[in-house]
């Protein structure tokens, strides 16, 4: 099975405005239509969004959830554990936030913090974060065995594009709050995070809980890649055939 990799991701991919709008309409309709089969089949759906700071996780999540019934999903923004969560096993708080049958949960950052920020910043010992690979695989295998559909996205971008976005946030008063000292500190450890991400992908990618590395230098391309991957994956997982092509007769649905 081919394992996704940051090094092999083509960040030069772009999408013009016309093709972007056309693709977004197609995949929004697809996701809207798939809401009923998810409910009917009583399949829990878990979406994991990880990525570099300023890579567009929030925007991607908004575009995924926009066509969905608000009653059918919940978004969990994940920060450092607090209170009872901090006193228990790191997976405890995620077990509590899993979706019920027929619903969807979106994790804006996730249990992968154990092998990313906790590894790089030294919050977890080497024994702890290395052991976490097996714990995470077992956790996700249990979810899949129960019938959960899992989709994991790493939003990738180049250091140059990240710097451009950081500076754009600095110049824009309404967006300045998004940029923190922690973002700049994380940027200084780019290589350490890069190595951690590559190892995470190699250790936790599987056929039934796959990672998708999203080429994020172009936001339009990234959003379409996320929606397309999710629509195709949900169709496959639910056994729903793709709609008949209407704009290009004779050619299969992308």
C-alpha cells in the first residue's frame, strides 16, 4: 500500500476560479446527498484535520460542513488537555467525543498531537510517543470494526507560503488575532515537525483509516482536494454509486 508523504506532494498544483467554482458545486452536492445514506446505514464518520499553522484547516472544515445538516455533525476544536482530561490517558477525551451512529464528528487537531506537538515540544517522552503509534492504530482499528468511516487529512504547504500567510495576517487587523507567538516558535522547528509528520504518516496510514496529504499552497486546489477525497471515500464506504456525469457525457465522475 502506497504511503502518502510530504516530500512527494506536489505543492505547485493550482485551480483557476472557474474550475474551482464548478468543482465545489459538484462536491457540495455530493456531500449533501451522502448525508442521508450515512443516517440510513447508521455509520459514524470521523474526520481528522491536521496540518501546518496557516495551512487552511479552518477553511477546509467550513467548506466540508457547509452542505451538511447542522443536526448531523459536530466540530471539535482540540487544544491542550485540561482538568479531568489532563489527568487521564490522552485518548480518553477523544473517546468521549466520538460521533454516535449515523452522525459525523470533525476533529480540528486530534489524538495525533501525541506524536506531533507533544513529541517535538518534549511534553511526551520518547517511550510515550513511540508507544502511541500502536495505541493509535489499535484505537482506530476498534472504530473501524464498529463501522466507523475514518478520513484523515494533513494540510501541507511550503515554508515560503506559510511565511507569506503569516505576514498577511500581521498586516490585516481583522486577522491579526490568528497569528500567535506560538506560530512563530513552531515555524522555527519546521524540520523537527516535518520529520514527525513523515513518521506519523508511515506509522498510521492504513487502507481503512487513510491519510490524505493535501497540497495546500493554493487554497482553491486544497479545498477541492478535501471535498473530492471525502465524497469519493464516503461513496466507497457506504456502497453508493457515483452520480451519472452530466457535464462531460461518456466520461466517469472524477
